[in-house]
């Protein structure tokens, strides 16, 4: 566990204070079991503490405090401090199940975002926390925050850099500080909390980010410092923008209006953005709004896209700035590759780019690979896997408008029926996909009726389609779902 930004007059005063708090250290158990020698080969380890037994999890959580010197106010944090924290995690990575970082609240969102990109192939929880009221004072929130962070880091495998505050665990690169005078100081505007720790600890496992990798954990400490944050405001001059974009600036996060809009009648501004792009400056477009995402639906948003800005989707400004710093430090990538990397979802910091996603389905090859990975060999089980995955694949393909993938899915199911036995519902299946095409390409419609019929594949598809499109509206109208009888 790492201790930072709690200013103290002498070394280890924080650990000495923790030893006196029964909810953060079980002194009797430590003495009975010689816990002071935990993980020590040369003598007592005074900085090792143990939490009281939690009856719900029936396990002890042992933690060791590493205190930096000198301690910093979080306002004084810089990229070198991020690198120091990251390297310490890497140094002790194999020794502990998780890591808790005590940090000041003012720049905690920046540090959480930076560490999320710096920690590559992370397989353990790294949780930042702190307090609005110092832990030494009465009525503080520091003890609850520290205890909650330790309990989560010690018992759950959440392989992310997170931020824990006021009974909620957030993804670190999704948070921003929203209140300087409340215990509920942080919010994750575009992503629900990963964990709610009230009476019980409830994890939202579906939301957690798990990298698809088995590579060894490493920390990349190279961060480009020639990045900046520029906020648009009415009346901003082209001269201001020009000077802000001059060398040595290599990248900026541009905070724009609404859903990523900027004045499209200001040719002087757009010219400066285009000139900067041509010089190799990479710019990320983020919204000034607390919630929402950047789109190019409006002409004022498309103007920035045409000028070369990368859409930041629903990233916070903190995450976008740290991601930009991380990507620009990659000397092995071309400018175009860096722009592409910035538009990708690296650590769950943004919504997936559905417009750029593509399903690749060639006959049944992909599904055969799935069945092989599940060690499924018999024909009946393979068909069951195919039937179970088909609705999901069809929904995903239609949601992104990938008609080629829809054709592949349809042919896959058709061949499945023909290879086993003739099926009377193939025509009905064609009807479903015709309606699916309509939904994928619809521009305006008052009502779309999607018919589902046939075997379990199609009934399952109806359920999946309801889930995918129940919230989607076209010109204020809606989609109606119904099932037709097998014999119709």
C-alpha cells in the first residue's frame, strides 16, 4: 500500500496512527501471530498491519505501508511522480494481491487516468483513494475510504486502476472531481460504478475491464509533456489558438461545446487547427459537458473532424490528456498510427467505436474456433454453441450496420439447418433478416415491425433484439417486436 499526500511532521507517524485504530489494525491478532515479522527476513516489519477479521469474507487482509519522502500536496504532482508510483507497483507486483494509493483529491483523477495507461497488462487491482477531511481530524471520511479500498483490493480480482470514494469504486480513467465541499467528491459521468460498498459490497462484474492478454505486467513511464488542454469559449481569438498550438506543443485536448461542436463560421480558427494538424500536432476533441459524447452529427462538429481532430467520444478531459501524453510518447509509432491508437478504447476510458467495428465471419470458421476452445467435439454440442451465439452475433452485426456479417450469420444458420435436416422456418428467417436490414439502414420510419419465428435460435434472437433496440428511437418513433407462429 502506498501512502502519499498526508503531510506529517515525522516519518511513520501515519502508521503509528493506524495502529491505534481498531477498525484498521487488529493489534491483538498481530501480537499473537507475530505479524510484525510478516514478509521480513531481517527483523520486525513495523509498517505491516492487519485488518480485523471480516466475518462476511472470513479472511484476514494484511497490508504494508510504504511512505514517500518528502510527502507531496497533490497539487504538486507531476509526471515524474506518476512514474515513481508506477515503478513501485511494478517492483512489488508479485508480492501483493493488490495496491492502494493514498492521494490528495485535487489531482487524483489525473493520476488515476495516467496510471491506467502506464500500467500495461494489469492483472491486479490498483485503487486510489483519499479524503476530503484529513484522517487525523474528527468527522473525517478518510478512515471509511481507506478501509473500503483495502477490503476491495484484498478480496476481489479487479484488474484495473480504480478510484474509491464515498462507498463507490470507479474506473480510474472515467472519474472527475465534481465537488470540493462534499464527501461525495467524485463522479463517473458516463460509466456506472464498478462496485457499490454499502451494507454489502456489490460488484458490477459486467462493467469491469479485463484485458485480453497473458503478457507480463509492465509499467511504461514514458509520458510526453508537450501536451495541453484548451477550452473553447465564445470570442476566443485565432491568435490565442495559434500561440497555444506553437512548438513545442505536440498534442492538445480541445474542450468543445455540447456534443463536440465549435463555430463553423470562424474560418480563421479552423485554419489554425488545420495548419497544426499538417505540422503533426495531434488534437483530441472532448466535450465540456459533464455527460455525453462527441459526435459529428452537426455541421459544427463535422468541421472539427474535417480539420483533423480525433473524436474523444465520452472521455473525460483528464483521461484524454493522459492518454494523449501516453500515446505521443510512443516513438515506435507513426503519427497516423498514434491518431488511430487515440481513437481506440485502450483501458475502458471510452465507449467502443461501433462505427469502426467490424465482425469477421467466414462461414463457420469463427464459431468452430470457439467450440475448439471450449473443448467441444460432438456435433450436437457444436450446434448448441452455434445456436446460442447466433442471436448475439446477428444483433452485434446489425447494430453497427455490417450487412456482410449479417449475410454470413444468415448463411451459417441456413447451412446448419440444411446439413442436419430441412427446416420449414428458413423463409421466416429470411423475413427476419429483411427486417433487420431495414433497421440497420433506416433513416426515417414511423414504425418497424420485426417478426420472429421458428426454433429456439429465432426466439432467442427476439429477446436479444428487444434488449438491443428497446432504447433506440428513430425520429421519435419506435420499433415493435412480435413473434409469428411456426406454421404461419
